[in-house]
C-alpha cells in the first residue's frame, strides 16, 4: 500500500457542523447516522481518522471552512450542516472553533500540525518509521478567506499556523469571486495578496472564478497550488480549470490535486439523479493523466480528494466506499503505464516537494 498525502479534507467542518465524531471507526459512524434525514450523505460517510490511517494517509491539508453571507435569511442558513454565517466576524469565530477542534485532536494524539518544512520532514520520517503510532500530519488551510476579517488579521492566522488560503469559495466574497460567478479581485483582495506575499502564505487557486484566477496569478508572485481541482476539457464547467489555466499553474510550479466529487468527474452529472455507477475511479485517473500530459511529466498531479466535502458514497465514483480505498488508483495508473516512482509522486511526492520548498524553514 502506497503512502498518501491528501491535498484537501474538511475534517473539522465535518465534525463540528455535521456532528460527526471523526475519531470513530467509519462503520460505527455511519451506523450512528442511520435514520437521519437532514442530508443525503447521512450514513454514507467515507472519511474518519481511523479510516485515513487504514489507507496509509500520512498527511493532508485540513481546512477551516466558514462563509460570510450578509443578508442571507436565517431560514436559508439554518441547516445543521450549514457553512454560511451572517458576517465575517461570526465566520471567523466559527473557524477559530474549528481550529480549536484540531488542537484538541492533537492533544489526544490523533493529529499533528505541520507549520514548517522541518516539521514536515520530521513527520514523514516518523510515519515511515512507525505509521501505527505517529499522528496524522496536517497543514492548516482555509477554504474561502472570509474568516480573515481584515488585511492585518492575516498575520494573526499565520501565527496560529495557517499556511494556505483560497480567496473565495462559492460566489462573491470580500476578496474575490468564486465558483458560480465571475468577476475580478476586489481592492481588499489585491491588498490581501500583498500581505500573503509578505507573510509567505500559499495561495490556493481552487474555486476562483476565471477573472479572479487570472488576476490573482498576475498580481501574486508567491507560491500557488490547487488543492482540489479537475479539468474543464473533460468536464465542461467553471468549477474546473481550462487547459490554459492548468498550463499557467504548471509554469508557476503548482501542484493540482484531483477531486473525487462525482459531478466534477462526469459531464452532466446531476445531484440526486445520476447513478454513481456511471462514474468510476478511471475518471479520476483521466483527470490526473490530462494534467500529466499538459505538463509533459508527472510532477504537478496529485490527490486532493475532498471526500468529506459535504457528500458521501452517493456522490463518489463507484468502486470507492471509504477513503482507505484511494489506493485502488495505484493499479489503474499502473495499467496506464505509469511507473512506480511516478505513482509515488502523484500519491505523495509532489505535495511533499511543494511544501518542502514553500513552507517556512
């Protein structure tokens, strides 16, 4: 079984907003959700910490996820699984709560925060030496920058361990426009990128609308990644990257994690209607392969599964019911002619190289 670095998991949001104890065995967690009807993925979770360990997932980017939606009515945002809040201050406090949960998991020996390149090297050595006893490593990421309430606040988050941020999630934010819309960076977004450059923060290009994407790459000279993004040439939708965008990211040395959300893998997928049997792990390999073909090598493709991103087995490829089964991609890539060294790079090596280069020493 190959060791995996997963570029994107919403672990804390899954626990706090969904009321899930992610320290449980996966089958026990799903059994506890039997009978819940507030969301289609109840009882169909794919991800817990024991399941990650079972799948040799040694490290991940673990997110803070809370959106500010001023003017949104309470009725629309009242779901237990909501990620929308009335203003940035409430979103920020919620994100601090999510961080507090990670800190408690660290205290209990489940997780280990990775702040520096030295931390990463130490963690990877410890995992290789004793994977059963070593906590799962995580780099703290923020999906949508709403919890950064003003430009100076970014430094406070940096001191707390935040290392990677994307400016917007869905729709407009204070800083940029995300999935489902289009538009430029805001003046505050431009200033925030300047602050990121000063701090050494990594920009996650995932979810940026096209106009915001191109402007961000023009204005930001620091390190860029795409934690969980697929290819528009294979699934035409603004959520995916065009070949032009992928080439620009490759030129900047970015790594792009393939996401396993079924609607990002099959053209025309409709939530609640399309059968999961219509998409398999071969589709994930298709997106990985396209990035490799555009790059002319395997140095920029990786995994950013997002397997706990508000959906469960009803919305993942057939043949994968739990995050530990990500290793099934090994045989698929091998059958396509990828040598073992390149599969290792896709599974973990590319993320390791990127973060070793761009995390502070």
